[in-house]
C-alpha cells in the first residue's frame, strides 16, 4: 500500500483521471512505469488475485497488482494512454477501418472471457470499458473484476453460458452502434427506446458520426457492419450470435475494407436493415 501511496502522491486529486461507480481512478508511476490505480470502496476479497490473475489476453487491460486495507481495495492496471473509446470518440475523426479494428479488438477481448472455463461474462460492457493504448489498440477493462468484486463466488458471478452471455452480446451491439454514431445508446432506458432511436436514423443521413471521413466508407462494408450490429441486438436473445461469430464477421468486414478502395457517397443509399 505504501508503494501505491507514493505512486499517487497519497491518492492526490491531481492524480485522478476518472471516477467509476465503484471508486476513483488514479494515475501514477511505479518503478518508472505509468500505471492506473483503481481505488474501490468495497469489502476486500483476499482471494481476488488468485482468481483473476490467470485471466490475461492482449485485448484485456492487464491487472498488474492488487492490494487491500481495511476499507478499500486498490487494483493496479496497465495505463491506456488514450483513455476510453467513449471519451476518445468525442474528439476524433477515426476512419471507418480504425473503428472496425477497435471493434474487433474489443470483440476478441470479450470472446476470450466467454471461452474461459468456466466462462466469464463481463456484465457491464460499454464504450467506457474499452480503452485505447498509444497505437489505438483496444482492450476491454474490468473483464472479470466486476463480478468478483460484487459477488463472493466466481461461479455464481459467472455462470456457464446461458442468458448472461447474450447480455454481453447485446451490450456489444450497442457498442457497435456507438462506434459509428458517436452517441451513447446505452443511456436509453429500454430496448424499445433503443429501437425508437435507431429506426429513423437508419433511413436518414443522421445515423453515422459526421467525423468519420466519408472516403473511408464503402457501402457493402457499412451494410455488413449494420447487419452484425442488428444481429447482436436481436430478440429473442437466443437468436444473437456468439462472440466467435461476431469476431469472424468483423474480421471479414475489416479485410473487405482494406481491399475495397472505391468511394461511396454517404447518405446516398438507404440501408435495408430491420432491428426487431
Ligand atoms: N487502465 C486505464 N487506463 C487509462 N484510463 C483508465 C483506465 N481505467 C480507467 N480509466 C479511465 O477512468 C474512467 C473511469 O473508469 P471506471 O472503469 O472506474 O469507470 P466507468 O467505466 O467510467 O464507469 P463504471 O465502472 O461506473 O461503469 C474511464 O472512463 C477511463 O477514462
């Protein structure tokens, strides 16, 4: 704990980079390495590290250490210098290709969690849980953490398969929407509101983020992107694809975007997609 106090100048407000519902997020240097320290006000879970330290993947934000005192537990993560996709989208003109690459990275991170034995569901996947490194590679944060911090049993927190997996896929569909609209559909209260939000935009010029350079779009790729998005948002949930299918689809779209080099005029086509 002393090392963390030194790294954050005794958890000084100047070292704060964010606030989540579970606590405050600080930056600091440990042995000259920039790190992020999440100080959470939950009951300490001594076996926490044992359970999550084995979850490592290049598309998950790595947990580097853990420490708990009487009131707080501090989680040390690698520092993702470009912050969350939600914040980054506000101030960027990312190409369509780059947005797909970010989606693909995030999908691979979620797929890794779902493929664990027993499977782990993220449960609170949003654009603020996808973080970007210096090269805009994306990693999913809080992979297995939230369930473990909230529940006392990993197996109860993360049951095999079942509906929770489809909730992650639904959340991923909302994330895909946010990536190309720069708007946060997660703020909408119900699935009905999400549908009401999407439908008129799909058939007008107001759907996509105007910061996406137009020449980076091609109609087939954009249409394929909307199709996989709509599949993730399907009802009933059983109809939603598994994350391995989502990864495969996004890989195909990504390769097609690389190979297509003709321009399309945005807004000149109506996309025949229905989301039910
Ligand atoms: N490893 C990290 N590297 C860089 N920035 C980070 C890192 N982890 C978190 N952040 C920043 O801190 C903010 C808060 O993160 P946190 O995960 O605590 O909350 P949240 O996802 O915004 O909300 P909540 O957890 O309540 O749903 C993030 O939006 C991000 O900007």
